[in-house]
């Protein structure tokens, strides 16, 4: 009799647990469905999905303060001290080191021709172009293009996830944050040279950050004139990443020139040098 009562009580507890779980699931379903809808709209239309906006705005303000106090003076001092031809050489050198990562992601995206072009650029610029100091590949009719693992994930349907503003790094979404980590730990140049802990790795990281800040200086100035700088940077970043993924899927061929700054950060793929290359000495 006692065993029967215990069995009945146990069954009742299990039933109550199931009912409670069902009630919780029913209560959470609308919010989950709404979040899923917002995620899908953000991925397809470039509409920012920013559930952490208050925290993100705080980080954005801190990053802009850091930029005004430290990075902007360094960048402007560099622009004043280094002539543009020298800065072009730095840009070309830094960008050339990102080409192997582009080759890998082009291959993962199923674009063998693009991967071959990126590999050809790297070989040509690393040899004839004197370790990438000169973009001779562009003059030979092989234009630069970028590919990263965040783009690769988007190519296969991974949604962007929530927008994040990360200290020092700048704007990201969850998908591209994961992509940034993968690109960093699998970067062929970094693996070959021993990583950021070496003198070469530290120098590369510093030059990358400096060159990125110089190339986005105009965008920083434009943000200062915006009514809502945070929203402007967020919109530009989100739309740019949508177009980047659409390029990988073949929906678009040419990317608009979105030039929103990555804030006080160092992207895994620096922008290609935009100025014309002087003749090879």
C-alpha cells in the first residue's frame, strides 16, 4: 500500500513538473518567436538587432573617448610625420599579410577562382612586390578582395545574431565575433611566424591598428557630425556585413563603399590600400 502511494505521489510530481515546463514554454514562446523574427530581419534586411543597446552605447562612448585621447593623436602624428608614399607602403604590406586568410575563406565558401586570385596576389606581391610593399598584382589586373570566416558562416546560413560593441575591437555581431576568433587562431601568417607574442607579430598588430585608424579617419570625422553617431556606425556596419554575405552567396558582385570605423580596434582583415600605387623603383 505504501509503495502504491509513493508511486502515485511520484507520478503526480512528474505530471506537475511537465505541466509547469509546458506553461513556461508557452509563456516564453512569443518572446522567442519575436527574437527569432528580429534576427531573421536583421540578417536579411540589414536591420540592426541590438538588444544590448544600452550597454553597447556605454562601450561606444568609452571607445570614442579612448580614441580621442590616445589613438587619434597617434594617427594624426603619424600622418603628419610620414609622407603618403611611405604610408602607402605600410598599407600594402599589412594588407598583403591578410591574403592567406582570404584564400582559406574563399575556398571554404566554394569560390576556387577567387581563392586562386587571392593566392596569386599573395605570391606576386610577396616576391615581385618586395614582401608586399608594392601591390604589383593590382597593376597586373588582379584586384584585391576580402573574405573572412564571419562571411563564410553567413554564406552557409548562420544568422548574424545580436549587435555588439566590443571594447577596443569595435562593432561586431555574434556571428562575426566568432568568425574573428577563428580567423585569428587559424591565420597562416601568424601560425608560421609564431603568433602575436613574437616581435614580428606585435609589430604587425601595431601597424595593422595604426593603418586601420588612418584609413578610417574620414569616417571618424563624419561620425562626429552625425545626429546619433552610435546609430550611424551601427547601421553602416550592419548593412556592410549584409552586403559582404550577399557577395559570398552571389547575390551581389560589388560592395558599396561603407566606411564606418571599427572604433579603437584592429580588424582581422584591414581595408585594401585605396590610393594609387607609385611606379616600382
